[in-house]
C-alpha cells in the first residue's frame, strides 16, 4: 500500500536550518508529482512547494521562496525540503503529499507529518 | 491569488445532514477537492473533482459545485465524521497553484 513517511523535524533556533525527508513506498515514486504542505499549530493547511517527476518544474509559496528548496531522489524514492533561515512562523507540521497519476490538481495520499518548531 | 472561504464551524446532530460550503469567485468553473482531517491525523481526501469519491470513502460523502459556492454534503452524519474539512482548488493562473480553503470544524452534537 502507498506509504509516505516524513522525518527530520525537530527544534531549531530562528535563523537555523533543517532538512526534511519523505520516504515513499508502495508505488512508483518516479511517476508522481509531489508536494510539501504545512499546518501551523491550530491553523489551516498551507501548500508550500511542489516538484515535477523529473524535478525540472518547481514552485514555491511566497512565504518560503528563497529560503526553502525542494528536491527529490527517484532512485531512493525520497522527497526532500531544505529549510534555511527559519523563522518562528515556520513552526508547523510538515506533510508530504502525492498528486495522483492522472491529475496534478489534488492530493490523494499524505504522510503523517513531521513537526518543526522554530524557537530560541 | 484565489481565495476560498469556509464557515469556521458547522454543528449537526447524528443522523442528520451536514453541508459545508466553500466560496470562491466563479468557483463553479474550477474543480474542487475536499479533505477530512481528524485531530492528530493527516488529511484524507474524501471528494475530488467536485463530486467523485476515492475508493473507501462512504457514499454519505458527496459534493457539488456551481456559481460561487461548492458544497460538501455529509448525509446520515455519524460521530466519527467529527473533523476539520478543507476545500482545495488548483489555480491554473498562479505559480502558487494549490489553494486551500480556511477550513470548517464539523461538530456532531
């Protein structure tokens, strides 16, 4: 079955960096567009980045553009986001999510998320 | 950028029907997708492309979309339906294409 497992979250000081990973299994990872979506405590969902199957097309939300970098390693069935210059407002649960094979337009599977806390 | 507005909360008695709205400018011309998120859990897709259900989602969940409002309808509400619900569209005119609604907390009385 499809599984997405995020890791790499934790406590980091403002201005610090963190790299999140998402390990995919149960499907052909290299066939699917992937995204990172976050949810601040008690708040709604915020899409932050997506990457095409080859990595040639990447978009970011304005809130993270220039600070976050999404990437993927299809050989390792893994999705990543490098987060630099972290701010308190980046505190959130970070989910990786898959867009279905026949549509870019929504997410059919989500991981359980990893918590990032930015605090001094 | 495209804005999707949902009511913060909806309350419904067991066995009754819950309707959750998602308002957006001419949203009827977009495909709307809905997610259910229970406390401490990841979101789960319950309706896609306005009214289609993924496998495993009960027929009690249905969707419609017209004009400036999309609606997720939960029939014969059960206690287990208590959750936050989010609508989402793909904004093809933007390089921030995935837009989520503000979310609605459904409380089963």
